[in-house]
């Protein structure tokens, strides 16, 4: 059994915004159902310990840093798990010009819904944000992005084959790939000059992983997870080496909807929830191990902690069975959030952006931070050629 199955997710820092509700759902930390039998115990001067989560609506008086500790006890063998983090609570930031944000991802990004919620909320909380990209949201046309339904990390690194199979991704080449006499290479600088007038986005988020693990089996994890992480490293380095100031946020895949019903409705008998949840958690832990201290301009965004596994995904009403007059509500989408779930993702990303502005000055805002002076002089990472 892959050791990640029994490894508690970690998060050194959780960014929160004044006036924006924050939740930390216990089920996000392990591929288990964390009930009262696990004896969850929280040590924190702020917030409320609810049945399934910790909750806080931050206030201005709470701006600053606060330690957080959650303890769990496995009811099967008594093993104790400890989750430690630090809450960073930020107030609204006034900037003279919108911060340019490039969302990169799969179908969750392609809808434009979490980006739309974030940009609207940024007018009142945190720094003002504007999305950029070559595509428009399928459900939010005013939003720009680089989200492609069904895509994995690998799909951003390879050109579409001349004769793709029937289940291949959308018929389009990756936006950051360029051709030269030396072959295909990731060239984000060329993308910037073509589509962003040469400007660096202030923020780039990469939200992938669900399609990478959707069809994996337990027996494949030891071989396949390192490959996915290496592909994530290649994409991250492409952004880092072709920018000098952009902050990159990597968003690991989210825990799925709480019930097998959603997987049965969406995938029939192809993908059992328990298997997807284990594979999602294994990739989450591997990405955390690789990127926790990867580069000063790159950090992980713990959106996986913030989404409600029950109401954060769509539900539908249906009879209990074909002969029953009892109507029950069941989860109906396994990995694509409900409107409230998209809003929770937006909250997590906007809080991260607000936290990053304390290290990188906004236009028209003075800062004498020693940290940001150090960051501005750091060399870019070494360019790594794509392997074929």
C-alpha cells in the first residue's frame, strides 16, 4: 500500500481574508471519513470547532498570524495524527491598478466560475484582480483563462499528435508550447509577447491533477505519481524561468464529492470513489513534498482544505428506488463543484493573492520589505529541456 494513504496532508500556512468565511474540513486531511470517533481536537485562539470542520469569519482585530493545531486519533489502532499550521489573516489591500492573474487548469478552470467569483470579490476584499488568457469562460464569458477540459499536466507539455485517439483531449496545441529548429519547447516568454503585450502576469495559478489520477489504480501509484510530479515541475519551471516577478500558485486536486452516488452517476462502474480519493490524496502528498520549498516565487494554495465535500458539489433529488415515493437528495457530480464550491475555491485563491502582496509591492503602494528586495534579486531556475 502506498504510504501516502496513511499520511496526513500538511500545510505550513493558511491565508485568510477579513470578512470572508474560512473553513478547514477534516475529511480533506486523510482519505477517510473523519467522524467523532476520530476524537478531533483543535488548539487555536480563533474560530469554532464544528462537527466536520473548523470555521472562522475573520475580523480586522484578528489581522496577523495565529498558530493552529488539529489532533486526530485513528479509532482502529489508536494512531495519532497532528496537523499544524499558521493562519495568516489579511485585511483589504488598496491597489491603483488591477493585478493581472493567469488561471491555468482543466475543466474546473474552463468554466470561469471560480475566476468570476474571485474577480467580483476582489472589488471589496483583498487586492483588485483581473484575469487574463486566450480563452473565455464557458459559463462566465467575461473571464479570461487557460483552462482546457480533460487536460492533464502532460497535455501542457506535448503537441497534439497528428492522429490522436478517440479519447484524446481537445483538438488544440498547448498554449505555452513553441516550435523551433530544435523541436518543441515550453516558451512562456513567447506566449507573453503574443498575448499579454510582453507583460508578466502578477499571478499565475496552476490547477490540475484530477484528470491525471482519474483512471489510476492502486498498483500504479508508485510508478505514475512521480511522473505526474515531474511534469508539474517542468511546467512550473517554464513559468519561473520566463518571468522575474510573477508569483506562481500550485493548486493540488480537490477531494471529491462525499458519496459514491456522484461517481456512479458520472462514470457508471469505471471509477469507484474510494480509489479516486486514495489516488487524489497520494498526488496531493507528492506535490506537497516536491513544492513546499521549491522556489521563493512558488507556493501551494490549499484550496483542498476549504471545499465542503457535501454541499460543495452538486446534488439532485431522485426516488430512493423505482417503486419508492421517498425522494432523497444525492450527490450528482464527482469532481466538478457546485456554485458554493466554486466560491470556496475563489476564497482560497484570493486569500493567497492577498498574502503574496505583502511580499510583492502593488502599483502605487510603497514597501520597504527586506523579503521582497531579496526575491527581486533571486536568479531564475535553470531551464530544463523537454523530454520526448
